[in-house]
């Protein structure tokens, strides 16, 4: 199906508004990484994934997605709601007591679309690999997608999973790394320089490709379509998605400052002014 990039772009702007308003309302949460991955989430759920109507935990006979860097829950919740998993109005309950939309996603709340608790970093790829192997056992030809942060790669468990995936030929997974070069305390190079992430994944036996314009919907579609074409060939597939943290809000870009900080009233008005309403606020 040919994608309607105009529609995807309009949804992207609306999701940015959701992220900003959710985080502002409770003066808490993570706008930077959420904004940086908005185009990716919109494209993933609205175009790339083979999804069934409704939601069940097993996710048999459909593509499934696992968010490892769970702190970017605002973008995940907004895109899930606007893809029909739960009412858009529920976004107003973000981070409130007893809400299904906790700061870090958990399965305990029973929110449709959430198959794994995340927020403790470094664990998502392991879970995704288990799901990918279950699909193979079930003769289910659909794919498993996972998203990881780049700072998150400093967690050791990732490298066990990366080693395992290639050794066991888990070739029905596409693991995307949000390569924004930032993490909570500064640039990834300053905090713990990892050298070439590409060379490391390749050394561990993965097929790796770059999406250089990770905030461009057409580039994401082209890159992820390429990634899909590389599945089923014996190697796990890694996409290095080059994004800008805080994308779409000028004062949140080119810094790690908005990793986990909410805008004040004035900053919110400024940010929303840069992203005029397209599909209706929640
Ligand atoms: Mg990062």
C-alpha cells in the first residue's frame, strides 16, 4: 500500500502536541526522546506494521513491537491511542495515580498495546528475542520490532542479547537504535563513548543499516522497507535511526536538557505554536 505521507505528517504534529501537553500537565516525563522518535512511531504503527484489529497479549499472526527505553512513553501512548488501542481522551490521565498510563509502561495496568514493562533499561531486546523465537516455533511469519535508546546500549544485558540473536539466527527481528547521541546526563560520547555502534553490531553478526534522516517520514519508510527485505536471511537486523532529540520544537533540539524535563506554561505555548493542531487535541 502506498503511504499517504501527508496524513502521516499531520499525525506526527498532533502526536508532538500530545507529548508536550501530557508532560506539561503533570510537570513530569520525558519529552526529548519522545519528540525525537515521533516520526518513527507514527510510521511504524500507521504504515509498517502488520497489525490485527484489537489487542491480545500473545500477538500471534501479527507484527509486535517492544519499547525498551520505556521512559519515552508519551510518544508510545499517544501513537497507541491514535491508532485505536484505547481512547485518545485517556491521554489526559498520563502519570496520574491509578492511571493505566504510568510514567513507564507496565503490563499490570492492562493498557492495550503494552506487552512488556520497561523503564529499567537494557531489557527490551531480550524480551523481543524471546517473542521472535516464539513466532518461529509457532510458524508465524510476522516480525518483531524493538526500539532501544543509544545511551541504553551501555547496559550490559544488551550485549548478551545481541550475541545470542546472531548465534541463534533470530532473523525475524528488526531492532532499531534511536541514535540521537544524547542521554540523561549529556552526550553519549561524553558519558561513555561506545565507538562505532555499527561496527559493534556487525562484529556480533548482525545485518546493520542506517537511516540517516531519522526524522524524515519518507526516509524512515525507505529504510525500514529495506530492513524488512533483509529479514529471513539468517541474521538479525539492526537499524541505526539517526534522530534529533526534541525534534519539532526549536528550543528542545541540539541538547540533552529536555531528556526528562517538562516545559513550563510559557515554554508550552511556544512549543505548541510551532506545532499547530491538526487532528484535534485530546
Ligand atoms: Mg539517546
